């Protein structure tokens, strides 16, 4: 890991191979780097489909993507192709938000010297709890000699095309009256899963049986239309939830899962009266738009990975206390019944949304 500071004027590659939420948490650090390196051309490398989160972010001039899936040989082949793509860009230094096996090797192949590769190695020290955005920002501040810089809030900037796409996706009634954006899934949907209610879902997502009770309550008690967001796979779960709903409810629950790329999602959420979801990337996207947020948190630590809003009164964090929460990855792998989320009652979720909306 390089110990020298970043040099202004040198083309710089910023790297985050984490999820959408983590990329959103990087934005205060990226803004600081842009301000303190005005002569440097900045590029950004992210997982496939995620780089568009920063498509209109000031200072980012070039976007690159890397697919992490597939077998070992496929990943090697894609890493070599990425190195060939990066080399003509002439990057002379890299800022890597997180530690990834062999990444420094491929950055060397892309022409970035060993002394120019700065890697943030995420480790816990002395039990100190720090938000991920603060960790990213303070580390970046040290690289540019701005240790006293104040961290800004995460932010995203949907462009005119994304705004128009959001308008086209939303039903007419949701453009004319307040609606609640709901994200029933979780960013780790394809990783650790649990059999709940006949389907499979992540350990960081609220159980499906709770959603089955909660969604009708939100419509009936708060007189709200619901817009469901998520990936295409999460959309299949949403269809299961809506399959048995009576017509009066299904006509007011609109499933946009699988139809919203990151910045289109930001544009959709920015039009919502409030947002409800678990600890997942779209929750941070919602917070970045500034709308009120209700987040359901279980195995993770809200002071490390919770959403950040300028006005804390617009945030409600719901959590069910159990002895093992928050837990580490090793404990999580042994858990087969996420009680820390299962214990959050649908009525308390409805009350939190009602309170935020002033209804």
C-alpha cells in the first residue's frame, strides 16, 4: 500500500467493486478528491451495471465496469481485458475503496505504478464504530492533505434522461398524488438466502410473511399508493406477494422491479413521499435524494452502514433487539432464522411511516 499522497495533475482511477450502497457512501470522498485535485482527470471503476450511479457526478470524466461473476478463468480473462481497456487512459495513480485480491496486480498491468496504488484496507480497530462514509472520507482526506475537511452528505444526480424515464415508468395516479416507495429485497439476494414463505431471500431482508401483512396495512390505513422497486429477481418475489391480493389493493401497488437502472431509481425515489426498505443499496439511494426514510435493520450496525440524511428527524431506524445483533460474517453464516428482523412488527412499520408523513 502506497504511503505517499496523491499528486494533482496525474490522471487518477477511483475504484469501488462493492455494491450500490457502498458506492453512494463513496461520493463524499469522491467530491473531496475532485476539489483537492483540480488538475487531475478522474475515472471510476465499478461492478458491471453500477458505474452509472456516477454518470453525472461532477469531476468523473470516464466510467469503467468490471464483471465479477463466472469461474476463475473467466474472471482472469475479464481482468486482462480490463487492463487493456485502462492502459490507453494513462492513469498514473489509483484510489481503491476496499481491498480486493490481485487487484493491484491488474492495475500494474494497466500501467499504474506500484507507488501510485492507494488501497483502503477495511479493518476494525479497538472496537471503534465509524460510519462507512466517514471511513472513506477521512482516508481520502489523508491522501490529499485535507484531514480537517468536513464530510459532505452522499449525493446522486439523475440527468434529464433519467428524469424522463422515471416519469414514463410511474403510473398517472403516482404522478398526481403522494406515494410510498417500497424495496422488499436486499443487495445480497443472490448470496446468503433463507427459505421464507415458500421462496428464498437474503438475511438482511425483512421476512416475506411480514411484508404480506404490512403492504395491505400501508394502503388501507395510510391511503397510499405503493411503488415497489428492486431487481428483476426481487420483482418475482413482488409478484408472489401481489398474486393473492384483492383487486382494490393490487390496483394501488405498482411493481417497477427490474425496470429502474441506478439513476432512474434515484429519479423515481426522489418523487416519493417517503421510502421503506431494509439495509440495502436503494435505501442509500433514497437517502441521497433527501426524502424521508424508514429502514429495517437487523444483522448490520446502523452507525456503520445506516442511511445518512441532512435532517435526522426524517429518518426512522427500526430494529428488534436480540443478543447477537449486530453480528459479524462468521455468525451470520450460522444463522438460519434472522430474528433481529423477524421481530419487527408490521404495525410498528406502519406507525413509523405515518409519523414521517405526518398522517
